[in-house]
C-alpha cells in the first residue's frame, strides 16, 4: 500500500539523513515469527512531507547572506594563514636555512607547520570576530540539509579563503625575497 511504500522510502533516506527521519520500532508477527521493523505511520509521513515543502523556500537574498557569512571568516583565516606561512617560512629560511644549509622548500614546509598550528589555535577567534560584522541567516534543519544551502556555503567559504590568501600574498611586496639566497652563498 502507499503508506508502506512511503515508509520504505523514508527508511532508505534514514541512512543518508538520520536526524531528519526518526522512526519508531514496531513488532510484527508474520507466519509465527516475531520481527521488529522500523515504520513511520502515514500521518507522520504526511506531516514530514508538509513540513519539508513549507520550509524549503529559500530566497536569493537569504542565500546571498549565507554566502557572505560563510566567506567572511574564511577571508580572515586565509589572510592569517598566508601571512604566517610567508613570514614564518622566510624567518626560518633566513635564520636556520643559512646556518644549516636548509633548502628553501624545507623552510617553507616548516612555515606551513607553524601556520597550520596558528590556524588551529586562532581559527575560532577569527570566526568570532567575523560574526561581529555579519550574522548567518537562521535556517531550519531541513533548510540546512538542502543541497543548495550546502553548495552556497561551500562556495562562499572557497571564495573567501582564496580572497584571504591573495590578500596574505601582499606580504611578498614588503619583503626582500633574495636575502636568504644571498646569505646562503
């Protein structure tokens, strides 16, 4: 029947989104055997379907705000990450690279380690500062689970980190890039 078919579809979605579809356990007897299955009554299936269709409506301004609210912390993170990477890598190359005859790529790798460490330590601070400028839109769990919302958020974060890294590369304009090579000779 239609109710069983809907329950079967909801069960298949359970593996993908367990928070959205909660099922209750029902004991059934078939041919003298007792088995337990998960089933959602028709009234609950209809309620979930109505809830999903009512909450799915997203507007372009809301998605735009979501994009910006995901991009802004990543601009700060990319700027911080690239600045620390460039400055730490340069300092390691100048001080340790010259004395230990360390190749510049090894100094850059150590700069990346320092940068990642600082990213873990200060990433939450960067995000909390960015939330002073823009708050994310209020989404329901259903709206957050939509592919569109996830793609917009990921796109915003990706664009934000690229912009931040490009801004961080401005450090290269203020540095003597040949100094460590001259000192190694």
